[in-house]
């Protein structure tokens, strides 16, 4: 399945809360496969399994699904819903319950689900009685070892809603206090944004540990498999105002991987204040995230507004032992979106906090053109400098924070609040050449404390072109400052990289704003 189909399917099931409805009817409950016996389980054992699989040829299970499920229509697949009263651990004192996704339509490769109790794992059988089905196409008799498509996590504060879902390839999502899905994460990205087909590793098996009655955390393990690698994953889910996930990764490549993406995040950006190419919709802004935030290993804070480009863009931000990065939705003003259906103002930000030293590499950002909001066109991940080689083990640990705001923010520095662009020039004067205006708003930090006579200076650097009409002046509406300047690009249409921050007496007052501007062709530069 290609990225567009996969993400569209996930969006239909999880985006905006459009998950299959459930009906409260009694059933037999989740059961182990007939005749199966529990076996000892540990993360160490799972690593050994992944290492052993990596020494063997990759086996695809595509096409193994019963024919009745392969040919399900969208409506018939949507008519399959897990029965809430059959949830795993429903009849226990656990703070968590698990509901399962059915195979079919876009999800045609089986995923095995195991329950872990007291260190022993048992595979869960497929049972039609766990689901209600209101579609027209008969499903027929389906085998109990068929498996599932994935699962979702429910918590005792409101069992009617789900806090996390693992569904499709190695994708998973979670929510914070606003209970709204948005950004997805993945177990691993391979060859994303390159001039060859991207590889999508899959979580082929999950192990879910029944929590102790007093525990507010859930342990999940997963086995990842693909033509290029296998992997063992350990997740610890800790719900709260922010959903916090600790992730441990052990990768065992089958082949050399030159473009590996660690802790990949996937989001959508169609139109916003600074990127209005697809501005045909009645809503002013449409995006799950509005920027990539980074805190470098040397402590510098960076903010890169997202765009919906004309052609694919790939940007790489070099770093060593990064402190963190994430795709954030900083703009949380409903009036800026006017969407009372999917509520883009409530979409969670996701922050990646590396644990331990990740060494040399880069935070890579891929921006893909999109014409509608069903296509997740933004990807950000950590790319190690060194390729991943077969026969070796690669370990990464990190913490994911899902919620309204990143858990760490610049304390002394102001942050970017908005980016706006438009035609440059001086109002009332005839334009004789083309320039492009940038207005960047900063707030927070020490900006509110500055006097009116403070000599705040915009520090602007560009990879080419000329900068003119620069200013930095107080913006009382946000208690901050607005930096403004025009860029004269010259005749070339090659992208121009821009950096801006504000300083006072040589000391930075703000995080650094990064941008990449692509000038239009000369014959399309209207001066009006």
C-alpha cells in the first residue's frame, strides 16, 4: 500500500474520532487460540527473536487474507466494529482496556496479538463474536489464527474514548487531554523523501501486558519486520495531560540502510498563514501541525514553519546528540481554523526527547505537495550519519510527549507565534522590481519586560538575494515583537534559506526562525 492510501485509511478510522461505533452486546470475550500454551516472555527474548529473524530471508504475508476480506468495500469495512463489552481486561481491576481492529480493505496483512500475564504470553484468537457487523457482503467463516489489524487503548477516566491506537504498517497515534488525534508516529522510516520507493516496515506482532490493578502505565512490545530489517520495540504508555510514551528500539538490519529515520513523525499541512498555495477552502487554515521545533545538542532553539510546497522538499538540519525535536501545533485559536468538525485547533503536538546520546546526524524534514487534507504530507525524523549495517545491533531510546504543548520550551527566549508572507514593497509607491515580504511575530521570554526605547535588532541571514526594509518593533497585541523584512531574490528560482532572530546588545532574545523560500519564475512575478 502506498503512503496516500495508508494514511487516508487511518484518517478515516482514527482522525477526528471517526472510529467504528460499538454496541453493548454480550459475547464470549477475548480468548487464546485453541490448544495454545503460554510461553515465557521478556524483552530480551524478543530481541533474540528479532535478531534470529534478521538472519533469515524476509517473508511477506501479503495476500494471505481470506478473499471475503480482501474485497470489502469502504462502507462494509466501516460497518465492522469491536464490541465494547468484549474488551480485553474489561472484567478485571485494570485501569486499561484493549479493543481490536478487524482485518480487511486497506489492512490486509495479519498482526498477531498476545496477552502477557505474570511473564507468560498467549496469542489471542480471532473470534467473529468480538465484532458486530452491519455490512452487506458476507464475511464467511474466518480462522481463529487469522490475527487482527491492530488495537487501540482505552483508559479508566473514560472508557468510551481511546487514548492510543496502533494500526497500519508501524504507525501509531495517541492523544493528550484534548482527546483529539492528529500527528502519527512510526516505528521506523526507510528511504523517506528519496528518489526511490519508500519502504514501510510493519509491526507484525504485539505483546500487551495486563497491568497491575493500581498501575497507571501500560507495557506494550512489538516485533517489526521488513525486507531491510527486523526490530524489537518496547513501549511504556503513561496517560495524563500529555500522553507520555517511553520507546526502546533494537534494530537488526538484513541489508545496509543508508536512509534510516529514527522516531519518525508524520503530519499534514495543507494551508496556513505563511503557505496559501492550496487556499481554495472556506476554512482559513487546514493543518495538524504548523511547525518543526528543534533544540540542538548545543542548546539552540529552532523553529521551522511548515509549508505545502509545489514540489517535494527535503531539508536536513545537522546536529550532534540532539536535545529534542517535534511537530507542533502552536496556533490553537479556533478562529484561525473555523473547523467545528475535526477541530484542527485541538490537534496534539508531539515532542521527541532522545534518551542517551544519539551521536552525529540530522533532523530531516520532508514536505510533500498535497491538494487535500486526507494526505499526510509532512515527515520529520532523526537520521544517523552512519548507515545501519547488517549483522549488527542498533539501540535507540526516546520519549514521546503527545499533548497541547511540548514539555520543554525556551525559558528565557521568546518563541515564534506566527509567520506571514506576501508581496514586498512600500505602500503607496509603485513597485519597479519583485520582492517578497516576511513578517515574523515573537512573544514570551523577556520581550514583555523591554522598554519602548530598547534597541531590539533583527538578525537576518539569507543564502542568496538581498534583504531590505528591515524592522523590529513592539507588537502590543501579543505582548511581543514583529520582525519584518523584504527579500529580493534575483532571477533564480532556486530555494533560498533564511534565518532570523532578535537580539538586544548582542544577546539573543528569541529562538531562531528558519525558512525556505522558493521564488516564482520571473514571468509569474506580478507587481500589481
